[in-house]
C-alpha cells in the first residue's frame, strides 16, 4: 500500500496553526498589567507582614520565606535587612533599636490614590508606583515603589525615597 504525501493545503494549514499559536502565546504573556488598585492592595497586604516580622528574630531564609508572597529577595536584602532597622546576631536578624523610629527609606507610607501615579514599562514587566508625600514626620518626598512581574506574579522589588 502506497502512502500519499500530504497536500500543499495541509502544509499551509499546519504552518498557519503554528504561527497563530505563537501569536496567541505572545499576547497572553503580555497580559500582565498591574492596576493602581492591585498595587495598593499588594502594599496593604505586605504591610501586614511588615508588622508581624519584627516580633521575633529570624534567619535570612526565614525572612525570605516570611515575605516571599509580596517581596523579591532583592527587596528583602536591600530594604528589610539592609537599611539598619535590623541587626544580625549570629545567624538571626532582630530589631536594632527597640522602640526607635524606622530608618528613612525603609518603609512605605500610606498611599492615597489622588497623590500617586503608576508608570509602566513598554513590555509591562516593571511598574513604578510614585507616592507623593507631603510635609510631616519626614521631609516632603516621593516614594518610588518598583514592582516586577515574576514567574510567581507581581512582587515589590525596590523602594526609593526621592527628595
């Protein structure tokens, strides 16, 4: 029994299927926009973790585990462990100045929608939330909170206080 070679039409259909599948995969991978409402919710949930974090000394790995839902390891190393609010004793990190104020640039202030703005990169993978802070306990400044889209979803990756 002789087998027939597929027709040109068959090849064309296969080719179109591959092309269209590739296009739809690209489209779905770009649908990762972060809205202001979602960013604010994430910051609110992360702040709850902040409050419970300082209650007991933790190792670096325990710190990563505590914050992994909302923060990248970069944020944890730079902001949580690296700003001077905590001190390392052996392999544990604990509050450096019991009863003291947190170091400037080491926390996110309350965000009001009317005084904040979102800037998104063209590839939709990085979003910066700019929070304008007026005069108060700290001098007026802008808090620039960077979100990155990871394989686990959106995470807070950086915080800069810009005066």
